[in-house]
């Protein structure tokens, strides 16, 4: 599992940083648009479309695999904490299998949608015509990487190792951990 974990973690971390860069770029883009509108009477064309279809989707979707890798999705552990360790492992395995299944379906469907958008050269008409088909590939890439991370989590659980994000697992990076 060593090389698989390193590759999955590296890819997840890369997409997480791309998502962080998207936040910064979105802030700069919107700020510049406001400055232009305020001082020059005219904003940048296509800001709403670019923010909506590129930045926001990247900010939400790219970090998903990193969050899954660190087991930081929302968990409700009222019953889980009271269960024996063996049952907890089975419950975790079931949850990760469900996640892998759902994200596989999302990746497949969004891949088909992205290919359709690519083939038609999908654009958005607002104040400017913006090509949005490239942004359609953010979803399948993000979802597929979540599946890759889930497969690693399943392998860890089946081999008896602690899940990657658990307190028993060594943390290689404490980025954004409070």
C-alpha cells in the first residue's frame, strides 16, 4: 500500500492546493472587477461566469480527495463510538464502500457530461461569451480521485491497518489542522 498511498496522497494534495489557488484567484479576480467598476465605470466582462463555472467548482471539488484522505468529512459517531472495534471496522468499510460507489457513479456521469460539453464546445452567454466546457472536467477528475483514495482506505481497512486520517495513523502533514 506504500506506493499507492504516496501517489494517491500526492495527487490529492496537489488538487487541494489547486483549489486553494482558485480561492486566491477568485478573490483577486472579483476585487479587480470591483475596482474597475468603481473607478472606471466598467467591470471585467465574464467575471460572473468565470467565478461560477471555474473558480467555485474548483474550490468545492478539488479538495474532496484530500478531505477523504484525511477522513475529515462530516461523521455522526453516536452509535459508532459505542461499538466494539471489529464492528467499527465493518461500519467504516461499509461507509467507504458506499462512498466509492457513489463517487464512481458521479465520476462516470460527470465524465459523460464533460465529453458532451467538449464535443459541442459549450459556452455561456452573459455579457461575454465564455467557453465553459473545460470547467466540466473538474468534476470527473475530482470524483475519480476520491474513488482512488477510497480504494486505498478500503485496502487499509481490509489489511487491518488504521485508516489514513485516524489518530492511530501517522500524519505526514498537518496542513490547516487546528
